[in-house]
C-alpha cells in the first residue's frame, strides 16, 4: 500500500508549518519534508520544534550541498534524529534556482556535490573519527559525537546522471514529472540492480482538482521549466518555441507573466490535474503503473485551513483506491 507524506515549501510562518505537520500526522501521513530555501523559516529549528509536537511522522529537510556544508547537515540531521526518537530522513537536491540564485551561488558540478554530500553524511553517521578528501569537500579527524545514526537518504533527481547516482547510492528516488515517471524510474532501477539495491519509489505532486489549484499550478510552472533537463522537456511535450516564450516571460514579469502561457494540457502532463473524478482515476493509474512506495503531497503556499482541506481530500482519494 502506498504511504503518504507532505512536502512543504515554507512560504508561511514557522508556527503554521509546525501545525500543518501536526495535523498531517493526525490524518495518517507518515512523512514530512520541509524545504531548506535559505530565506524562509529555518528548516532545522522548525523540524526540531515539530519533533517535540509529534510522535510518529518522519521528519526531514529538502537540502543541498551548496548552501550548507555536508558535515553541518550531517550533524543537524543527527540532532533531529536523536531528538525525534529516530524519525529523521533527508531529501537531497542538486541546488535549484529558487535558493541558489538569490545567494549568487553557481550550480556547478551538481553530480559530484551530491555524491560527496552522501559520502560525508554516511561516514560521519558511523560515529567513528573520519579523515576524508573529495574534489569539493574534505574532513580532517571529524566525528559525530551523537553516536551512530541510521538516517535514510532520498535524492530528488531529474537528469539521467543524477537518476543513475540515485539508483547506486540513495535509499529513495523522489521524482516530480508525471509524464516522465516510467522512464525515470527505469533508469533508477537499472542502476540500482547493478549494485543489488532497491531504492524506494517516491512521487511528489500537487494534485490540482479545483480552479484555484489549477491557477496555482500555472504560477509554479515557470520555475519548473528553469530547472528541467531536456529529456523531461520532451516528456512534457514542450517545443523549443514554448520554452523560449516561457523563459522570456519569466525574465520579463516572473511567474505571473509566465502563467499566462501555461495551458491546462501542459499542467496535466506535469502533474495530476483535472476534475476530482479525473484526479482520482489518475492517482490510481499513476500509483499502480509505477509501483509507488510513497506519494508526497506538495504544499507550496500558506493558508492553514486550505492546506488542511487539501490533506484531507488527498487522504480520502488514497483511502478509496
């Protein structure tokens, strides 16, 4: 049976994010990811507080090796894992435009940064003293004083090489483009099979079953295109002119300007969208055809009451599968 989780982009006060997590646990959601976006409420302060107000839901950041040194991340996660009674996990991304651009950090060598981040975290979680040198980071007699840690590592992958790395090294593969799921999971599975591994199959989506949610999806779409590799652009059915128009609109007027160019069909290729009945049918199809272990509901905006209704509705959809 597919498990449920939430993925919060904390465009809301920390108190609201914490209450959203608490309600999610009450509704039966088993995972919560909170994005480390740099200019939003601090991810570890918020997750640490949520750990004290919950007892079952697994808690983790969506973070990267650019804005925080992997050793710093490893110790923060070990602290969260200890504080929560072993409920911590982490989802690594290769740095997105939303977090790196405002800090003026170039997205260089994402594959190597991600691989070295995984290596550093796992070595420090051994609890042993570590001396290690990579191409981008190094450790000199470093030790996690919280003792050995067993913390799952997911990777949110898009490009072929990152999908291959995910299969080789990660405990979970989190994918985000509906039309690309079969192809992307195939790359992960083939890579994992070569080293006798089987990462969990995770899909992140913001199910759009109302007019408001469709408008919100159109607003997010421009940011999606900025970070989408060519294979996924093809899966989304976008022409070179479509891409040019959307990028020019983003540069000219941001997400609101780009949203004017986004059609319902574009949205349906990217995510689950349509009438409530259509969305229920698509959820069943996507879950079964891709053998999903976990479905993560994307919560990219504030509004506690609306987000609680969304979590309730999605929980009901999965209860009826």
